C-alpha cells in the first residue's frame, strides 16, 4: 500500500507540474496561436509520459491487482483528457492534420519535435523521482540502474498488430465521441483506453502512441530501435490511417453517403 501511495503521489506531482506549465504558458504566451499549441502539446506529452513511466513501474514491480490496476488506468486517463486542453500529444494526430490540410508540414514537424523533447524530459523526470528512493519499488529499480526489459509479450508481428488494433479503436472512438453528450465523452474514451490496455497490454504494452512508446518502451532491452519502431510507430500510424479510410471513405462509398465528416457538414450548414 505504501508503494501505491508513493506512486500515486508521483503521478499527481507530474500532473500538477504539467498544469503549472500550462498556466504559466497561458500568462506568458498569447493564445490561441502556434506557440501556444506547441507549449500545450509539450506539457501534455510530458504529463502523459511521466505518469505512464510511474504506473508501468508500479504494475511490473508491485502489481496492484487487476481491478485496481484497471481503475487506475481509467482514472489517470480521465485526468489526462480533462487537463490536456485539446492537445493530442500524438504524432499521428499531427500527420492527420497535414493530410487534411489543416496544418503545414513545417508546423507539424515543430509540433512533433516538441512532443519528442517532452518525452525525453519525462524520462529524466521519472529517473529523478526514482533516484530519491521514496518507496521499495523505486529503491529496487534504482538498484538495477533504472533498467527495463523486453516489453513485448508476443512476436513483433503480434505486437504490431496489437498496436494497430488499439490505435484503430482509439481513433474510431475519437471520431464518434461527438455523438455523445459532452459530459460523457471523456469517460467514454477513458473506458475505451482502459479496455484496450487490458486486452493488448500483455502483448505490446498497449502504447498506441509513438511518443509515449519512445519515452517508455524504447529504452528497454530485448529489441533494437528499428524493431520497436516497426511495432510502436508503424503500427499506430497504420491503425489511425485504416480507421479514417474505413469510416470516411469505404463505408460512405458503400452506403452512397457523403464522405464529409459530421463536424464539417455542420459548418457547411451554418454558412448556408
């Protein structure tokens, strides 16, 4: 129980630090604008990666039990979605913006660079917290030099397929969340993420985010960076792309409906 309390305190500290960065940025940088967006993405990526580092360590060293573990995943995911202020902290979302023409290649590249920089900062932040030895879990991890081991519970193809499926499901949930009441959207996506972590966690770790995987999984031994890139970068990118292709191209074509997204249709109606 003491280890759990310390880990929850570390997660809370990461969230509070990220929120402090967001509020400081809101006072120093006028928004909305590109610099505001970059700072939001960096703060969100730092928060996501820092919290995941701590929860992953806790689950591996002192598993809190399946019900409690899933409850923690749900609550922390809901906190992320409630505090990110619209930030995606996912390079796949930046790629989607470029493909849809909402963002230029240069702006997307800077945004992704901010995300990866925040992911690296989160890795050092987690190591700094662990070095304090506040819990037995942290002490043991420090004794092993903060090393982590092969995170894949299956073959490379199985892990890549799991990441693809998870990214597909999250993208589908995000695309259809607008149909729900605004108060339920956060809980709906948090429930989807929790279910995916339960289903795919034992195969690939259920990252479905290249930046998160780069911070949490890439330092682990067992596979090369190229193999991890195949699983954690190619898998989510294909999952997102296939979801958009299915719901915006294939299904509308087969049903004879317009391929325009619902939010775009609403904007068109308002301008008419």
